[in-house]
């Protein structure tokens, strides 16, 4: 009888597999195709992602790495405290009373930290407005993070006044003033005061927080660059360059890097690429330590806080339900990566002001990750993964190269004033947009599997922000172009709605097994441009297809089937559709050697993966409209 306490070695009867054996099987399956081209992908920074990582890929530097030990790749403390991170929600509301009701509702629903937009479309910058908005909030336990842009210094004074009025002692105050004048300059393209004045106010704010151990004065904010299209390494590099600029300003005022670093937080965006998000946070801690070590303040790197909102640029307006999936993945990535505070954007954020339901979904995503999935209970769970360690190191190395390049040009300010930073980010954004347009990267609900018709979501428009005059601007640069990944496809959908919609008849030839792949692909492809495909189970003859086309009332048709079926009926089907009055005839797939014959039969255009879908769909709209 088998001893139930003995170890059962299930693999003992099989030979141990090795990398070379796996590679031989892969090469056999590839049938001569290039391994690197088919199975190795690259990130926006050119970092290679292999399909398999083995023990031979283990990094010597990661073998003895422990959480809480320099360079802090695995976390700044040996044990992750509490539940892991602060659950933060964002509030953008002009009416302080309305903001207060939403804040209290979120706090009762499980939130333990809030972010407040102040100025612009947010609350008025005054002690009275903040007092009303924060009424009933336990300010000695609830961190308050301000988002105020150019008015950050005034907003900080107002929040300090509220803390003082509530008699909150300095050591019990918690939150972030969020001042980031260099990030504000990058986004808005202007600063109303000379840089020396702005930096002096930033240093004064740092001095104000010296007696407040739980409050950060400044923010090295990479989110500002992320929303404009920066890659992971670019975002990290610009955070470092910004951080160094603030450290230098503090040092000139007599504040040592060791004292200044805990007063400066880091903000990074978490997006739907979960592994890149995890690696970015791990690399960020390593890079901050490396920077601190260069300043002689390596231990101070452990005190730097990392605030992580989910990415705005990944959010969609169309079928915004898909944003729930994106933000959940992003939240999990931020949690596993070791964020100190996470802010999940409500799924309707790209449309307008979130309602109570959207805010509830946003906070519940974090609560599920924290209280049900226990993602905050384990410190650096990705540590030791050969893939994750390699990706972290490659990302950090690339970011450090970009950072050194920026520093060689004089730092972040010259990088902005000369346009170097803007051009670098624009190139990354254009490459990403091209990848999306050609379906190398796909956006669910936007470029892939789009939902035609009403998605059932309505949102109140954001309050209109007052646009300050730039007549008195002391510094002006080319502002970053903030955009979302799906905007090009959303513009096509908007154009289709304005036109009243477009329709294309699918002449799906043969049995379902013959045409289903191309018919399904074509339906989704056209829907991404707001074009409805009129589908069927299939037509046996060209005459049947032509008759159905006439009955549909459509003006354009697309022939869909397999290459084998095309060889027998494509030309006759095109002729029949043309005779039935089709003004535009498409064919799904590449024509290969039959292009001349197909064109002679009446085919006007071919739809296939790899072409620029945005340009193709825009052209189809023009042809149909």
C-alpha cells in the first residue's frame, strides 16, 4: 500500500527536457521560418521579448536579491506593510459640496486615500472650498493628494490651512502636494513665473514638509509624458531627469539629497501591459537608488513613495465597458510591482465625469485585488522570474541611457525648451499608432471586436476649465500632445455616426467552414470604422449572392471566402455584383497572382491584415459617402 505521506514524483518516469530539445521542436514547427522574426517580439524601446526563458537566462545580480535591500528592485522594505498599498480615488468637481458627498461615499465604500483636482476643472483654490470638500474626512488617517498643475503652491497653502484649522499635528498629516512645475511646463507649454521663482517656491514647499514625515511636496511625474505617448524607458528616464532637477534646486538652497529625496514622490502610469507595468516599477526603484547612490544618499531611495494611476491613454470612449478589463489588469500590475498608492480611473473617465456606479467599479477593482486576491500580501511575487528579471534590467538599462542623454544636453529643462523631449516622445507615439493601425497591436473594443450601435453609456461632460492667457508667460515650450490610443478609430466611428452609418454587403461564398474566418475578420475590420457588414451563412452561386445584394439595398459588397473557393467563383461573383449595381467591390484577403484577373472582373480593393486600417477605413468611408 502506498504511503500517503510520501512524495509522489510524477515526472520521474520521463527524461528531463532541455532548452535545445525545445528549440529543435520549435524549428521543426516553423518549417524554416526565421525564429526571431516569428517568435521574438520587441517593446517600444526595442527590448527583445523571447518566447521562453530558461535557467541559462538567470541574472547573477538577481540571485541573492532580497526585498528591502539595495538596489530595492524587489521593494523598499523586507515585509510589505498592511494590505500593500493605499486605495486612492480621483475627484474632479467644481462644487465642494458635491465633491464632499462623492468623497464620503468612496471612503465608506473602502477607499483610504483621495486625490483632488484643484483649480482648472476642479475645486476652487481656497481654504473654504477644501474645508467643505473634506468635511467629515478623518484627515489624520486619510492621505489627501492634490492635483493642481501651475496652482500647486497655492493649493498646498490651502490644504495646510485646513490641516491647521482641524488641529492636525504635523506628524499626523498625510498626502501629497503634487507640485511638479517641470511636468506642468511640459503639458501646458508655459509657466507664468520665471524658473528661478518657480524652483524657489518648490524648495520652500519642500522645507514646509520637513516636519511632516507623511507628506511629499514635489512629484517627479512620469504620467505627464506617458499620456503623450512615451515608452516605458522614456517615462522612467524623464522621471529621473525631473527628480535630479528638483534635487539640484534643493541642494542649492542647502537641503541635502538625503533630506530632499523623501519629500519627492514618483508617479508612473500602469497600463494594460501587465508585465511591462511590473517591470517598470521594479526598474524605477533600481534607478532611483542608482541616482541616489550617485548623490551619496543611497539609503534615502528606500523612502521615496511611488504613486501609480492607471493609464489614461489606454482608455476608450467607445464600448467603455472594456476599460474595466484594462484597468483591472493595470491595477494588478501596479500592485504586484509594489506601488505605494494606486488610483484606478473610472471606466467612463474618457467620456466625462464618472457617476456613482463608475466610481464604485473603480474602487471595487482595487478592493478585489487587495482583499480577495491578496496581491499586497506578498513582496515582489515576480522576483526570481527569469523573464521578469531580464525585462526589468533591460528596461532600467535603456532608461539610464536616455537619462544620461538628457543630462548631457543640460537636463530636463533644455530638453523641453529645445524640443528634444517632445520629438523623442512624438516618435514613440507615432510608431505605436502605426503598430495599432496595422494590427500589430490591437485595442479590444476599438480596433478589434468593436461594438457597433449604442453601448448604453452616458456621462456628464467634464467642467470646462478656464484657459489662462499666455500673454505673460515667462517660459514657453512646445506642449506635449496628450492623446489616447484609440482616438484615430474613434474619429472614424464619429464620422460614421454623423453620416448616419455605412453598410457593406458580405458576399460570403461557399459553406460556413469556407468563409467563416474571413467573414468574421471582415465584419470586425469594417466595424472598427463604423461600417456595418450585412452577413449571411453563405451563398452557393454568384447569382445567389447578386440577388441578395440587390435585396439588401447596399451600394458596396465584399467577397469573402477561402483562397480555394476564390479560385473557382471570385471572378464570376465580382462580375455578378457589378452587374447588380455594386459601386464598390472589395475582396477579403491578398490577391496574390490573381490580382489582374480579379481587377478585370470588377474588384476595386483588397482588405487584408497588415495594411493601415485607419487609412483604409477612412478611404472606404469617402467612397461610400
